[in-house]
C-alpha cells in the first residue's frame, strides 16, 4: 500500500499536471453557409470569449457548414462542441420526430440559449409575378442542400400542402451562396431560405436582378402554426432589401445554440456568462442580433433541457 504522504503527493502532481490542460479549452462551433447569418454570428460569439479577461479559459472557432441538419449530425458525432440549429430542427432532433424519425432521438442534446429570429424567406424572380407561397406550385424552387435547415423545413411545408407526392414542384439543392446567381439567371424560379435578416444571400439576389419576397397566405399561417407548435407568424421588415418596400408575412423559427450533456458544467457556465456579460457588444456585431433580450434568449424555442451550467448562470441572474 502507498504511504499516505506519497499518496497525497501523487494526487497533487496529478492535479498539477491536469490544471494547465484545463485552463484553456478549445471549442468548435458548427454554423452555416458563409452568406447566411449563422456563420458571422458564430464568429461573433467566439469573439466574445476573447473579450472578457475572466472568460479567457475558452477559445472557440466557428466553422462554416451546410446548416442545421449537418450541425446536429456533427454534434452527435462529437465533431463539434457547439451547434447553431433552427428551433424546428432542434425539436425534431431532441424528440426523434419528422426528419429524425428514422434514427434514435438525440436525448443528450442540451440547450444553451436562443439567438435571433429566422423567417421562412421565399424570393421569386420578378418576371414571374408571383406573390405568395401557393404560387410556387409547378415552379422550380431551390430549397438548399439536404444538410441545411431550410431543406427539411420546406419539405415539411410542401408535404403539408400535398406537393411532394406526386411531385408538384421541381426542387433544387443549391447552397445559399449559389442561389442568387441561379435565381437571377433563371436556373431556378424561386429560392427558399430559413434565415435571419438582413443577410448577404437575399441582399445579393435582390440587387443582382429584380426579385420579390413572397408572403404566406393567412390560412396557411393559421393551419401550420396550429399543426406545428414550433412555427410562429413573423414579418420581414419593409425596405431591408432593394425593390421590396412592404412588410412580408411569413412563418418563423428561432436560431438556437445547443451542446450535449458531455460538456462540463463549468464550460457551459463560462460560455453563457461570457455571452450575457457582453450582450450589448454582441447586439452591435450583427443587425440580426440587435433585438436580443435576456428574457427571450433563456427560453424561446429551447425544446431540449437547458444545460445545467447555463441553468445555474440564468438562475443566479433571476432569468429562470
Ligand atoms: N437556418 C439555416 C439552416 O439551418 C441557416 C441560416 C444561416 O446560416 O443563417 O441551415
């Protein structure tokens, strides 16, 4: 048996060895396409980790990706530590429903916070004179690659409209940074993008050619919000994009930041503390973040339980 002194020396040296490894944590975040909002926001969040001296324990890198579905799968495989995910996809992954019905539910998924609001954004070439979602029937619509959130969201909506079987729309799977050119050269008639505003992709598509944002008819908004609790009515602010001066009614979800239960309590606590303590700075880093409020960030669209580290921080501040 080891003498108690030797034993405690052993423990002390193990602790000493362990300390420097723990002092700096390197986290990877799955975001989205470079012309969306997730990517710049992921970078903004990572930058906050560097701002506050006391939070220096975390270093973080935001990686571009295909979007929500790819981010959930990278998080599940442990390829990233944090993921930005649409709240509808978040719900489906946590409960193993809809697009995740074929696989085991992601029960280890945990919420850190909710971010900006995202609108289901439909943009059509102006020559076609379309005005609502229902005018897309029979058209060629880009719904994004299969790893994106909009691909899953749009398939669900088109399925509810009875457009998938038999197929009543031609679906393209171009990436957001390819879709403006495709729209303006009439390779596709319209694009669908679930995204915060303003963003580079829609801005490009409305300046490269004349294109029109389409609205959701009130009856479709009513039936889809009744059927799916994760959808809510939202409007795209008038005048953000060239040639689109009026407000557009559509459906929306929230961008959420998720991790797994494998993240340590202290890391999750430090991460949310660095964000919340620098919220004014974060709001200034991207116009889609300007409206962020603590009371919404701690609850909107968070179907997976809050990570205990995040919950501890929110409770200390009386937000939960
Ligand atoms: N909502 C999109 C997705 O999940 C990404 C939007 C963005 O990159 O801002 O794929």
